[in-house]
C-alpha cells in the first residue's frame, strides 16, 4: 500500500504517547525510525519501530557515563530508548573529539535503534570522521558454517565533504536479522543464500533459519571479528554467546578529528576531491559509479517529494495497533 508520510508520523506519535515516551523526545524518536523507512531500509524503519516500541516503557532513566579516561568513555544507557541513548553517545564522542582530537565511546544497557547512518552522519556534520557499530546475539556464521559465533555486527561510517557527508551503512551479514524477524511475522520467504538452517544448509524458510551468513566469506568474517572486538572486549562488554539480551548488547561511537585541534586543515576538501573523482568514474556500461548511501538518499528524496512511501499492509496494521495502545499483537 501507499501510505502518506504525514499519517505515519501521526500514528507513530500516538504510539509514543501510548508508550509514555517523554513529550520532548517523542518527535525525535519518530523521525529516526521514519528516516529508515524513507531511505528504503524497511527492516529498520516502521517495522522495527513497531517491535521496539514494546520496550519503550522499560526505560529506567537518562544515560550516564560510568567510566572514562582521556578520549575513551563507557556509558550505561539505563535502558533508555535507542535513538535517545544513541544521540547522547554521539554528543559525548563529539565533545571528546573537540577537546582531545578523538572520542571513542562504548555504550551498553540500551534499547535498540534503527539505522546506524544517522549517528555517523551527525558526527561527520561536525567535520569529524564518524564511525558507529554494534554487536548482537551470536546469530551469524561464516560462509559454509553451521554454528553462529558472532553478532550481525553492523557498521556505518560518514566522511565529511564540502557538501553533504558520504555515508555508508551496512550489516556484515548478507541480510540483517530484521529481515528474518519480519519474515517470521509475515510468513514470507527469506532472500536466497542469506540464511542457513541448523545443519548449515541455505534456506529461505524463516522458521528453519538459525544463522545469518557473513558476506565476503572469510574476509567478511575477519571484518566482523574486528567489529566484535570494538563493540565488546575493548569496553569490557560481553561477546559471542555472552550477548544474551538487548541489555548486554555493546555499541561503539567514534569521532575522529583529523585537524589535530586545528593544526592541520583540508580534511573535507581532500575528501571532496576524492568523491568528485569517484563521481566521474563509470562502469563498463557507461553508468556513473554509485557512492555509498547514494541510493538511500535518492529514495528518501523521492519519498519526501511525493509525500508517500510504500508500506507492507501487515506493518501498517501493526502500527495502527501500536497507536491504539496495543503493543502485543503481530
């Protein structure tokens, strides 16, 4: 179905009110998940809002720094709503980058948020290189594997330019777990080759799938392992099977200031020159090379221009239920 962006915003706002989200934070939460939908990241948009909104009333307070030294800090989010806690972590990272040239922030005990891109982008808007990542339950296995050992371990980075930041946002698996969760709710098939069953055989059956498959075979697995360390043992957070709930999931936010406190300049200019060179490159078919995040931005621009977005009927009904105060129905 085609749904108007305005109606979705109203329903999400009503759901936030029903879930006792603070009035001064509700619009911010709504716009975060709506952005995921507009950018075409449907597994991290309205569907994820409907799932995560069930946990909104479990917030215990505002996030706070519990350990810090120099450029590093650890945040106990106190089960805060995901977009709110992520914004706090970004502010801490950016503040440390302004003072010290780098902010390296770990966060735990938080509700989940949607897309990562918004947070790395916020860092880049300050002129810093922004890197955001998190772990998850051990739900991913290497190519030809059958045993899940790492989290899905998504990564986003944003590069400042003289125009808008260039933003990449990706899972280290061929498909995020949100695709599996939504397929289980709707009964639809999984994308081919992205998930395996308990025997390690590829499956498109959401009820038989037990693990997501890491992209790039062992190269992708090595990258996922690095992200696991950066969102786990670096901050003394759980890893692997020890990540057993939302609250034990580790997050990391990096803000890196290449100017060394103003001693070096030209970071954004150099990045812009490289981006311009990439934009002038072409594929073998003569088409321009697509930059990271370009397709998502084009989808969002189109949705905003038309005022509507394509939405699964079942997801819309679920959103209507949340707006009416029903947080249990699927």
